[in-house]
């Protein structure tokens, strides 16, 4: 992750210029520690694979994740709200590779539609929370499907997630694996930061960088 450097601080007086050894090792170690702190407590990015979050997120997008929100959640703060797009480890999913074991994956990315204590259901594809049809402007003109789901109460300290792609088989989400423990959340996708442009389906391009819609 690129960082800004003060050129004056980076300069080394004559006798030390180009010297390797302990001082070089110390600078390398300091850089590594700063980078780890930024990734751990500042921000990181996640890549999007698949079409389950269209039209909000597209295959190949990369989204910025503020890490401080993750730590607030792990320390007990009521962090995740309806409309947030979060990535998490689904209940019952086990790591399938060495990379997933190291990163805590596999991860899915979906939208929070209900929280602990809420009663959530689907009526002919429409999301209903606590008896009220929920506005979902982030879906745009995408088809809602026709699925019904019986009213389900979300356990405390859990969240109910859906993909934005509501077409049949468009998303594997809480309809399949149930509510997700809040402690399983890795973070919130706040901004799309890459690629800057994407195809709009008619042969042209549209600007792709911006906040992930929450309403």
C-alpha cells in the first residue's frame, strides 16, 4: 500500500549514505511495522469475485475496508447496521486452502438486511423487516425474484445478510446458512476504489469509483 514519505527524513548524511547492516534492517523493520499497523487498524481492501452483489458491486471490483470498524465490533460495539455491505466467514464454511487458513477465510460479501431482534421475511421477493416493507434503493431496477421466506427472528449479536442479486440462484446468503454471528464479520466495504472505469453493458464505460450504496 503506497504511503507518503517526508524526503527530508529519508535523507541520510554523507558517511551513512548507502550503508547497509543494522540501520538498514531497522528502517526495513519500521516500514514493515507501520504497514502492518495501517492494514490492521487503518484500512485495507478486499477483492470482489462473482455476481452475487450486482448491481452494487461487480466481479473484479476492489473495495476499501475501514479496519477500525472491525476492531470496534470485536470489542463489543454495535457496529454493523442495515444496509452495510460486509464480508464475513459463513457459518459452517471451513478453510479449503493454505491461504484461507492464514487469512481466516473463506469469506463471502453480502448486505446486512436485519439485526439481532429483528423479524425478517420475504414476500414475493420483497424484503420485509418487522412487518414493514424495507426500501432497497441500492437494488435499482434489478429483478427481485418471487421467493417467499417465512418470518424469522434474528438472534441477538447476529445479522441476517442477503446478496443484492435476488435472481434465482443469484446469491448464497442467510437464506441458505442462517444468521451470521457479528464476531464473524471481517469488515465493511465502504468505497469501490478499483477499477476506475467499468463497462456499462452497452459498449461504453462508466465511472466506477465511489461509496458503496447503503440505501
